[in-house]
C-alpha cells in the first residue's frame, strides 16, 4: 500500500471507538480504540506515537502486532514514518545515505512472512504442490517482502 499518511492517522482512520488519551512521557499522541483483530466490546487497543514518529501497538487482550496489522489491512511499511523510509526518488539504485528505518524494524515486520515462505517451500518439497489458501498466503508474503525491500531503496 505504501501510504504517506502518518502512521498514527492511518490507524485512527481504520479503527472504531477511538478515544484520544493523554500521551505518556516520550510520546506525542495516544489513543485507545476497539481492537480490529478480535471481537472487542470495550477499547483494548492502545496506540501511541513516539517523538520520532514510531508507533507502539498494545492490545490488552493479547493480540499480536501481526494480527492487528492484518486486521487493519495495512502493510508493515505503512507503520514506518515516511521520514524514516529509504525510498529513492532520484533514479539511483543503491540505498540513500543513512537508514530511514533500522534493519531490526524490517526484520521484525517480515518475520512471519519469511516463515510463510519457508513453510511453503517445505510443503512443495514434500508434496510437490500448494493448495489455494497456501498459494494466496505465499503471494501475500511475497508482496510484503518485495514492498519492504523496495522501501529500503533497492530494486527488485
């Protein structure tokens, strides 16, 4: 998706029951809302924006980052502030000087996708094929991995 909307605003536009909260020290904005990853009756998702634009997501019911991200229908790269992304617009192929997002952010965001690719490869090796659902999961993982690599300033 690669939306240039600030991550906090992107999330706020996609959740129900949003209530602005007083931000904790070191945070500039905070809200609670209904968690889109489970059937929430009371706001259990806390979303905070740090001074550097990073987003913190915490579901009091225990939903993972990946479950929340998928339920919001956004890519991990959309949660990285635009000023921290690596994207090159000058036609060069190498990464820009100075990272816009750290390697750990990219690895953490793609961990489940890498596991999905590994499981698909193992199933193809074992059975010689993937069913429709597994193929769809593999295609989604491919798209997210490719998008993150491109956001890092590399051609794929």
